[in-house]
C-alpha cells in the first residue's frame, strides 16, 4: 500500500511532537485528525493555554480532538469516524486499548531513548544524569504495557560532553522526524519485523521516571562528575 494513502491519526501534546507532525503533512502523508490535551488555564494570569500540537494542527488545517477522557464514548465514536489505518503517538498520555488497537495497522510511539533502556516519562533527563555518552530515538508498537511494545526502528544519537537537556532535546526532536516518516513507509510496505522486548533482565535496565521538584536537590556529598551530570540533566529547565 502507498504510505501516502494511509489514513493517519496523530496524537501528542508538547513541542517535541510538532516537527514530526509538520514533517508528515509536509511530506504529503494523509493526517486525518490530531488528538491532543484539552486547553487549560496556565501562568499567573490563568490564561487559557493551547498545546503546541494543537497550535500546529490548526495552522496546518487539521481536525483536532481534545478528549478529557480517552475512553469517553463520544471521543471513541469521533475517532472511529476518522477511519484510521495507523495511529502515531509522540509525548502523549497512556492510551487505552480501545484507542491504540483501533487503527487497522496498529499504533506506534516515538520514544526518546534506545529502548528497552530508559522507559518512562523523562528519558532525556535520566540519560544525561546517569552519564551516558549515547542515546537515541525508538519507534515501537503500543501494547498493554508502557514502553514495552515491539521495537520497529532506532536511530542512535551521541550525547556530547557539553550537552544539557535543552540541546539534546532539540537533536532528538529533529532526528525523530525522520524515524517517524521512515516507520510509516515501512509499515505501509509491510516491511516491519517488530523486535519484542521480552526475556530481558529488568535488573540491567535503567528507568526514566517523571522528575518532580523534590528530585532536583543537589547532593553535595556525591562525586563532582555526578553533580555535573545531574545539573546538565536538569538544565536549562
């Protein structure tokens, strides 16, 4: 099947997802709808804030769905009405099976690590904090477990000594766009052989849990290099 004929539903919220959405539309892929988080008050003035993905989708003239609950019957019906062949998720919420299993060819996710390492919400931060010299991006098929679906493709990216989260985020965001379009092409051509993340010794894996304010205190008893990596892994945010 021609990749440009696939009816694609794109799901995401922050800036990290935007270049991939633009690359799909700019490349002539058929994005039939975009799912993102609801508008919400933010900042000192509590002005209504729209997600970066919504802003881009409206600029591109795409239909936008903003469900409060992903299992809500009205949302599921609206999604079904789009008749999706393929779902793409980048930096979004955990999806229920009724959503990720709906597209005929399934749903894949772009994750900012070399899975199975750094599963979780903050893979870029933790790779730097842990002193890694390499990371990357991975596309994988969604299943019932977070970040544990069959791996489709990966691109490796070096972590430079001067990198912090901001600089590495930018590089991975850009690299991810090419992996997303390549993955769509391979799925359309029937050329994927997903590598299952099974029979892995979990003790060998490093997790990437969400980072909270209380996690950001510097422990001055630690070696200097660890402190430097910790600061790099939280800067410039």
